[in-house]
């Protein structure tokens, strides 16, 4: 058999082994060598595989990767490659103000620069906390060198007073218990900390577990990678195997563009319904599709995903947490159930080098209380509804979290009409929600605006507004809420969110006033302010765009170039850059 490796010239050799430019080659060699590589290693006709490190002291959700690094590197070495670890801009969901979402595109940009500008032939993307996963995949898709994702895994299950306390979900629940006086401040803090018992990302099916499940569903990880809890032995094995596989992917020249096809995105949307995935998945997947050059529209989420069933019984839509999901078989079990029901395209290529069908084999649920079969789901038709109307071109509603109580109270025949209460951002909401003058009752719909990509900036997770304390005391856990921001994937609130275009750029929400009647019709998929056209148009004509206060240079740059949530909240100019690895940077 011919030795293909002898004929193959790696991208990194343009740096380390380029006789046409001895001066530059010498410069690259001496400095990389001095950190403990031999010249032989750098010029050894071996692929150089980068490891994008997203974990650090600032990013506890991904810090497990600091400890997994030895295993990833060992895998790359044993596979015949040379590992080079590098940091990327940190994103910690629960640390970065004004919101981590502002930084997704910054981490994306930083990864694009590293992958394009350094001697790398392939990359292992460490993922975990919400935005780190899409940012890593988006960067790899833009550059299009062989890439494989490895997530850090969810935390162990949290427990508080004998009940599972899930990341985020425990906080929303605790806030309600605090409002009704069932727990005090100290107990609230204990409950919150109990929900976070080990290293790892959120153990609920929040945005982190969702995005990592979707990375696997897209084919960008090894099978089974998403659900292994962070502290488990299997997580370290997966780190090693992922490193090894990255080297093979370079040899096979298996790139994101071979994996991230329209069919793969359709599979991912279906998996998102089956797992009860986060409402943050659509903007992130839209962004990834655009950077990968795949046509995907926000309405596809309803067209492709709505009719599917919810199979996974995890908080916030269900009751269990990450450990149970792993033991029940994780993403391969969910995809196995969907595939056996003929709901997935099994022919798509995956990072393993095999088709999805081959990797799934006979995967099925190992615990039908946690991962249900398609013929006995948690809920039918559990995907997102994509709404339109005079308040926005599109907004999403996660129907899998609509409780029987909410449905009975607010959704008679899938319709509801109420009085709008409009808040200008979260500060205004906190200041006024308990104000008796607003007389908020169960005839009201709460609106929040100015919290989208441009407005906040970055789009804030604030749409799941809690009702006034007095209503919570009366047993009303949720009012209908609407906004141009997002909500945490760990919230079980059936908000109408990601409204695009946002109020700040003149979307319809900008013209709504407190006291307007508003009608939701889920049969039609509409939400409309019941304001006569001439009145509506007069408000529109009188509207002026708010002045934006930028606090950092990045906020200004971001606001200048960001698009809307329906289109992924991308830096619009960046979407023109595709598969750029082919265009080698100047020496
Ligand atoms: Fe980081 Fe949930 S806050 S994973
Ligand atoms: Mg969040």
C-alpha cells in the first residue's frame, strides 16, 4: 500500500519546514522549539493539533478541561500528532457582565484568528458552558480545518432536602419560595449552592447540556461524548479518544464542511425537541449554520421540530438531571429512539469517520423513565412554536414547558387575550413589578424590551419575568411574558422570546404601550397588539431610536455589526468569511 503520509504536506509545514523561506522558518522553529519541542518533532511530518482551552479560573463551568488536558494530549501523541494547547477569550455564563452572550462572537473571532494564523492542522475544541460550544463550532466552521469537540460534561446531580436540585432551575424555584416566605435568604443561598456540587457545566437540560447534545447530534463529537458527567472516569477516556481521533481526522482531511450539512442541522433540530432543549439553541444553531454556509431559517425550528415528541425527562421540562441522562444512554439513546422511528437522516457523516447510522448501531434507551421511546413520550408535539405578528417578525415559544396549570389558566383553545404591562429592561421590571399602581393581575401579559443584541447589548436572559409577589402568593407561578431578549435554558417558563427585530432597532415591540390589549393565538401562531392601524402607524412615525451607551470598545463594535437573534445574532460581516483555511496567511 502506498504511504500517503509521505506525500501529504501539512499546513503547519508552511511554518516549520519551508525551505523557500529559511529566515521565517528559522524564526518559527527556534521559538516553538524552546518550549520543549525538538526540531525533529516540529519537522517530523506529523500533524500539529491545537487544543482550544476554554476552561480557567474565570470559567468554572469549563475548568474540568484543565484536568482533562493531559488525556487529550496523550491521545494526540498516541495518535501520532503533536498537541499545542492555547487559550481563547473566556466566557462564563454566570460571571460575565452585562451578559456572556455579548462575548460569544468575541470568542468566535479569537478562535478564527488563532486557527487561521498559527501552524495548526486540526483542533480539539473544548466546550461546556452555554456560549463556549457554539463559539467554538462557529470558529471551526469558518476556518474549516479538521475539528472535533469535547465537552467537559455536566456536574454531578445536586440535591437539596432530599430532592434533585438542578442548575439554574433551583434558582428560579428558590426565588419563588423566597417570595412566598417558604425559605429565607440563607436557605436560598444553601439551595443554590447545593445545585452545584462538582466541576462541570449545568446538570439540567439548560443551554450547556443542550448545545453539547446538539454538537453530538450534528456529528461534531465522538458518539456518547455529550452526557458523561464531568468527574466520571468515562470523561477522561473520552478526552483521550477525542485527541486520538483528531489526528486521524487530519489524516483523512475530514473537515467541518463535510459534517455540518443541512441534513445534520435538521437532525439537530429534531434532537433538540426530543431532549427538551433550550430556547438558546435556535440563535446558536442559526449562527453556526450561517458560518458553515448552510441555509437555515428560524421558521425551520417549527417546521422541522415542532411535531416531534419530548423523550427526555430532565429538568426543566422534566424531573431528572445529568447523571440519570448519562446512565439512560445519553444522546446516542435519544438518537437511536428517533432513528428507529424513522425520524433522523442516518446517512450523515460524523467526526468518528462513520455515518450516524453506523455510530448509532442498536443504541436505545436503557431507562425508559429517563429517556422515553417515541411511542410513549413525555409529551407530543413538543418543539418550538415560531410566532409572528405586528410586534415582531418572529419570536419563539418553548411549548414543552407549558404546564397544565398555565394551559388551563391562560390558553383556552390555545388563545389568550390580556393587558400589556411594558418594562424597559430588567432594572425597570425590578423597580416596578410590585407597584400596586400597575395593578398586575392574571389578565396581564408582561413585556420587556430593549434587551436584544443591540439593546442590552448582547441580548439578556430576562424574559422569564416572575409575576408580582402577591400573585405568586395566590399560586400563580407564571404569567405570559414576551420580550426581545432571551431566557435561561434552565427556566421552565413558557415565555415568548427572542423577538426579532428587537425594539431598539425599531421592531414592533417598540410601539407597544402599557394598557394595550394583546392577543396570543397559538393556533394561528400569532401575537398581535390590538391597536388600530392609524394609531399604530402614528406611534411608529413618532418613534426615535434610543441613544446607546457603550461601556467598552467591544460593545460599540458589537452593536455596529451584530444582527438579530432570529438570524443567530452573528457579526453580520463575519458571515461572508467561509472556509478560510485554504487562504494561507502571509509569512
Ligand atoms: Fe455555565 Fe450553565 S452556567 S453551564
Ligand atoms: Mg444562561
